[in-house]
C-alpha cells in the first residue's frame, strides 16, 4: 500500500467541516485513499458511487427531507464519481445547509462535468484537493531514494499509475487497459465528443509532439478537423486530467511568441501507451522530451501538494531562443532548462535577461533533479 501525501492533508482539512472535493484522473487511487483514511472519519459512513444507476436515480432532484432519510444517522457521506449525478452541486448545497451533522467527501474524474456543477452552488462551502498519479517523492517515502533512483528510467517509460507500480512485468498490459477503459471509453461517452475518431488522432498527435510548441492550425490539418474542434477537444482532455497546458510568457519583447502553447501529459506511461512505444531510453529519440514531461509533471504535483502559488510558462522568440519552463512567484521569474544528459550545457538567453532583469536561471539534470521535485524543498 502506497501512502499518499494527500492522506494527512485530508485528515487535517476534515476539521474545517466543509465539503472536501477530491478531483483527479480515474485509477489514481482516490477510492483507495478514502479507504485508508476511513478509520479517521466519523462513523457510521455512507458510501455512494455515482457510477451506479440506482444511486444516480436516488439523488436526482431530492428534497432536503429525502436527503435526511437517505443519510440517516451516518456521520460521514462519501460520494465517489460524483460527476455522474445530475445537479450534484445543488444536492451537496442542500446537504451542507440542512444536515449539519454530516461530513461530506466527493471525488470526481472529470472537471468538465463536476466542477461546472459544484463551483457556483458550493462557493465558500468546499475545499478542493487534487490527487495525481503517484509521485517520485511519494515513492521515495514508501521505499527509498536509492531504490527510486534506480527505477528512474523505468518510471520515465511506464509512469506512475498505482496499478502500473504494483504490477511489475505487466506494465504494458495495465497501461493498455487503462487507456482503453478510462481514457477512450470515458471520453467517448461524453455527449460533447461528437467525433471519437478525431480525439483519438488528436491524442496521438499530441503524444508525438511532446515538448514542442503546438499549433492548433497544424493539428487541425493533421487530424482532419477544424481549428475550433481541436481547441475544444484539447480543453476536454484537460478537463479529463489527461493533459495540461503551458502558455508562453510574453510581456516585454516584440519578437516573443505571444500565443504559443505546450501540452504535456500528467503521466509518461499514458503518453507512451498512446504511441505504443515502450522501448528503453537507449533505443529512443525522444528521451529529452520524456525527461521534460516527467520533470514538469512531477513539479506540478509538488506545487499542488505543497500549496504553492505560482504562474507557470515557457518562453520562446521567433529567433528560436527558448526556455523550457518558467515559474513566477512573488513577482520573481525562475527559469529552468531540463537536460537528461548532465554534460549538456544551457545558456541563459541574454535577451531574456535584459527583458526580465532579476530573473533566476537553473539547469535541472539527472544529478540535481530531486531538489526540484522533492516536497521538502520549496
């Protein structure tokens, strides 16, 4: 059993008696996490699963009186996959306003479906705590730094989904099952997805362009869809917690790329499964991009779990000067270049230094990466 960073944080937040909303991709361990903390929850506990049709029917337009009957004398209510339930935001608001004796925890694997339903009704009534695939730092805590360092190349290829981690030798099968089951089937089930074949092509195109600036116009030509469909479907992929975007930093220089975007995957294993390439790093030509995706996704986990407030960008000019990753924190810009080969050097672009004086610059490689992604180093 892998102890998750969010476990202790959730236990602390329970004291505030607000709805705890745990979003995150399917199969990253939300239900397992709740099972682990169940001994800290007030009993009795009522578990409901939004994937079950009778649960959805039961919670369809209920009155506060009906909700009191459903909850009964339970002190904790857990609703898994809450995005499946119509008007779940109104239901949760009724519970918090009328049943003061129950603590509520909800999970969801689709921000598009759930967040839109609960954000407005639950303003000031909820705490959101995102659960990612397992992180490097979490595995260090559960095994050792030495062990996880030895497995670094393996993780860059197969990723950090819990079932992948606990199924040595079966990683390809597990990843195929994950992508087939929750990635494609869940996405294709959304009423907003009118062209399933297009989104499959789009995912593969994004996987092949990993680490590069993406053009919606080029993608539309590549997959045979208009630019608006490409943009809309990429937004759906973000809402389903499959990919995330970095925008370009553009403030001072006339030749900066102003509307550029890079798109990364939350998990390397999912990305490699999409292109069906699990070759070792020694046989790949995308090792640098895998390293970049791995490090940035691990950094995103760190930022969220350590409750940091930063703006995240990449930077590039029309003259092809670029910086892989930039964070803005308290008015200061921190620029980073990611190099898998520790012998490779990187130079801080002079034009960036002049345009943004006082910025900091660092190279992240195989020797110093732990400082960049460890939760103990903010």
